[in-house]
C-alpha cells in the first residue's frame, strides 16, 4: 500500500508539474476587412487621406508584412483560402459567389459553397478546445453551408451571406451603422467578456469597406471638410476602365474610420480583461481596394489597378500579425506571403499539431514572425478564370522571387514585372526576358495541373461589338504571346 501511495503521489506531482510547465494557449482574434486597399491604412501609407489610428497601433505592436497577398483578387476565394489553407482551385471557388460573368470566354465553373468535407481552421481550433465566434460576412455558402457547419457556433442567425450570433443586444440604428460594424463589434465584445477564462478564436469578417458605401453623417462631414486641403479628383486608365488616382472620398473615409474605431473597441476589451499579452491578433483584407468600378471609392497608388485585377493593387493587401512573445513590436517583414499561410501559422501559435493533409498550400510563418527566417523562398500563384465586375478578364499569375508573370487567358498574352524595382508594374519586360517568361509560365502551367484548376472555354455567343463586353488582355500594349 505504501508503494502504491508513493506511486500515486509521484504521478500526481508529475501531472501538476507538467500542467504548470505547459504554456497557456493564446486567444486568437482574426479581423478581416472587405475590399480595403494596401495604401488605405496609415501604417502602409503615411500620406493616406484616411485615418486608421487603431490599425496603425496594432502594426506598432506586431509585425507588418509589406508583401502580404490575398489568394484571389475578389472575396470568396480568399475567404476560402483562409478557412482551408488551400489555393482556391482546390476547393472549387475561384470567383465571388455566385460570379459567373462571361465575355470572349465562358467563365470556368464556380462552386456556390465551401465543401463540408474541408476541415476549416475554425474546426481545427474548436477541436483543440477553443471557443469559436463568428459575426459578419461569410460569403462561402448559404443554408447547410453556413459558418455554423464549419466550426463556428451552430445557432447563428442571418440572411444571404451575413451571419450574427443570436443575441438580446439592441441593434444599432442602420442609418448610423449601415455596414453593421457596430453590431459585429458589440457581439465580439460580449463574447470576449464571457470567454476570458478559456482560449477562444474570434473571427470578425467585417462588411466595411465594401460598396455600397455609407457611414455616420457627422463623420462624412468631417472628411468633406478635410477633402478641401487634399488634391482634387484625378483619373487614369486601366484598359477600358477609369481608375481613381487620389484618395478623397469622404464617405469611404468615414466608413473606414468607423471600422477602425470598432477595431479599437475590440483591442480595448482585450486590454480591460487582461488579455492583450495573451491574444494573437491578425488583420488583413480579402483583396485590394476598389478603384476601377462601382463608384471607384479609393486609390491604390503607387500600386496598379485594384480589386478584380491581377496587379499589385488587386492582390497586395494590409497584413498585420501581433503575437505577444513572438513578434517584435514595430517590426516589418518583406517576404512574400499569402492568405493560405494563416492556417498552419495559427495552429503553431496555438500549440496545436499541423494538418498538412488539410492546409496543403499554406506554410507556417512563425519563423518569420520571430525574425529567425528572412524569406519563405517559394512561388505564389493565382487563378482567376472569370470576368470581374471591375473590368478585369480571365487570368493566371505567379510571383517567384522578385518576378511576377501574368497570363491573360483570352489570347495567351503575357506580362512580366520585376516587382521590387517596378512596384507600379509599368514596365512589361516579357519581350526582354523570354527565358524568364518561359520558366515562370512552365511553373504556372504545372501548378494549374497540380491543383486541378478549371480553365475558361470559348464563348460561341460572344459579340465583340457589344458595348458591355468585358475587356481583358487582348487590347493591352507591350505584351508577347506564347
């Protein structure tokens, strides 16, 4: 009996010792803006017309990625890449849902939901004993494919692509909160307050700053006054579309301030509950800023074009990670990274095992966050076999080192840019660098085969004389054909 008692005592002591040594799992707050441009935030653009003090403060607390990319130039595919750690062609969503515009080509098939067979990051964290939270824009399927079926609480209520917790909190006045920013924040604050004693994952996909734009009247008036001291309207041309060249839209600015203020409230709630040093906070946008259509509310200069296009303005996005004890405050990282990388990164930060069979295309960025690595050294890919509402046409692209190749599917036209040397992608070097073009295109073709990318097909009903025909690579200058 004495031996048994001693053994039990030793086992209990070892268990308690292990529990003391085991690091506490961090909370995770993932903030996703909608259509926010890379140069819309002060941390990336000190001369911006907009005011984003809370987002900028988050950047000063963590690591700001200067070459962070979305996996697509429109929303749904990027959202799916965050959830799955995979490139969009692997799960079948390559356009916003429903998408499917056609032009000279018929758009490739686009799924209307994220398959339930995918194990999402929310499910992985939930299974790792995290409480999960969702409020805002899903845009990955309705009905049985809503976020409650993908690792978030099953009692979410909503319509179309927008879901919120069932709650007794009063709803803000739609006139003052047209993008439901306050509603999302109110629910997030309540969730954090009631889950402060266990690890949680709060996913906050805001509707702002997507069109239609709207904001509180007092904030709009503030920016109308500010606009007087900024440059007047200026426009350029992106093929057959006008592109905005200045930031001076007062309503857009007001909407962004409401978003930034809401983010500040979330950060303040973490601080109030003593969770700031225990919480990983991620901030990014689902694609670049809208500059070529639907009101042209922002400018992405010096980046070219915007949402719906393969240029940097369409896929380079604000990207900030604050991981206390891991990231160095105020640090920057210039390694090219992409939204598939969040899944394995968050698992590692949470102390949970990787799921390489799931996040096939993502790599953990923890070494970059720690500053113990300088580059991931791998190509990044895009596949958009559709016509966007913003004027872009079906295309594919690869970023490999300093080089970026764009292939337009209508006619096989190719564009090659040295991105660090030509951030505005003004000088197409395809004709001067034929070997680099062949090398990158071979990688792009091989990647499409690997991920099962579906290509667009000829449109037998296409009328080239129709005034509303979408434009693509056929009329662009300085291109070579392959």
